C-alpha cells in the first residue's frame, strides 16, 4: 500500500523491516529524523535491535564497526561534519571488509557553516572503498537500502546510500514500504561463515599490520572487488524488482538498471548527467525542452547515476555513443579542479571528440530551477565555457 511519508520516516521503516541487530548513531541535521524514528521504534517495543546512541559520529561508526566484526547486521546514519568525523573509521570498515550500511543525508560542509544540501560530504569519502548509491526520491531510497544490505553482505563490502538532505529527508512523498515478508524473500538473515568474523571457535585477525610486501595486494583486492560489484548490483536489482513488481519488472526500460537510468528521447545530441534529487528537476526541464517550442535544441536526455562507486563506465559509454554535447551537473566541487562527477566523465570520454563541460550547481542548498537547467542545456553548445562553471550564482 502506498503511503504519504516523510523521506526519513520511509527510510526508518525500511531499516526496521530489514531487522539489523545493532544500530548506533549520533543525531545531526538533516539526518536526525531517521535515527529518532529508529530509537522510537525500539522504545515502543516495535523492534528488537540493540540501539546505541553514541557520544559522537566517530564513536557511532566505531560501534557498528565492532558489531559488524562479530558477524551481525548493522546500520548507522550521518550527515556532513558527522561523516567527516567518521572518516578514519570509514576507511577502516572498508579495509576490514565489513558489510556496514550507512545512510548519508547529504549536506554541505563547513566553513562557512551550512545545514542545507549539497553532495560535498559524500565526495569527501569517495575513495574509501564503499559502494555508493544516490537516490532521486524516497521510493528509490527505500529500494537502495534493501539493495545495499544484500550486496554488502554478499560481497563483504560496506555500502552508503546518499539522500539529499531536506529535499528528500524532510519532504513528504508517495512511497511503498516493502513488507517484512517481501524483504525476507530478497534479504535472508545474515549468517556469515565461521572464519569471516570474530569468534573464539575460529580466531581471525581483522585489520592486521601489513608490511609493504602485502599492503598493495590487499588494496588491489578491495579495488577489484569493488569494481566487479557492478555485476552483482545489477543482478540483485533485477531480483528485487521481480519480487516487488513481478509484472512491472518485465517492462522496465532497457536503459535502467541498478547503476544508471536514462530518461529522454532516443539518441539525443545533448545529454545532461547528474545524481540525486536534482535529476527530478532535470527530467521536468527536458520535458519542456523536447517539446516543439524548444526544437532548436534538437533533443535532450538525462542520465541519472544511481551508483557512483563502482563507477558505471561501461554503461555510460554505451549511452553516450551518439551524444555530441555532455553537461555534467555536480552538487559538489573538487576545489582547485572541477566537479567530482565531471572528472569521471571527462576521463571516460577523453579522445572521443565530444564536448564535455562541468557545471557546479546547488552548493549550500542554492535552489536549482528548471530555468537554470534549460540555461545549462543551451550553454553547453556555446564556445568559451570556463570550467568549472558555477551556475545559479547571485549576480
């Protein structure tokens, strides 16, 4: 049954139905509603997980790291400065191959202080070794939490689901929460094999000291497994669709999977690429641009990146074969260079002759309008573009 729910509530209900054994978190805006609801479920007797309110985000990450090392399902959530405070543990979790699942309610980072949305917090840990999902809306966030637990536990890789703060966490939308029975069919109880977690019956060491003779090979193993997780993500995405929408799954768009989604006319000359909630605005804008009034644009499409790590190079390459102009819309910036997503796209399309340009939008919660998207679609065709191009500044 579809309900009108706040995005944070939808995520909390989904996590409750997934039935983790341990949840630990520290409240930080705009993530707080998620963990407040999870704490309330525990207090009301609606859930039997161990809930630990830590004294900081560093402590929360350490608690779920330790719990995961004992072989149980765990969950945490954070935002912005909280994710930065977790940074050391985030790297440790990946290096020890612990299937921790974390929700990041994306928010700009200080200084200056901001509590509004952009994606600079997630980009600060993009190299840590985590699977990284980005949700366009609450419905997609729900599905990505299920997918994250399934893939993380199957491959022993941590996973992060990114949801734009306020835009998704505090907004009410129609959403369907999968039942415990549906979830159980897709995501069985987590039972790692003896020898994969800390147990006196078969002692192991996690995060051991690695001399130069071994460190590089260990990092390559993590790198290879993270890159190869793309295939598992797509397989499990289809499995999840078949469980939740057995009829609808047969008619899914051929350019929609667990990694990316394409929206727009076939073979467009101009393609916009983005991640997260802004893609909804882009879709509305290109619907306007592709009508008769805007025919001079010759057709515009949008590619949504659902999975930023592993990066969907192969899938993007296929979709961009016929595009001439590619505009990458980043809600983050690699200061001193360009947008983080744009860096990936430019590397992928180097030597192809395509025009690829970086547009920085929405930093610190700056509004991203349809008119701004239309301006970008026209700007990509003009000469003299300065990279990166900050769009939507007050002039």
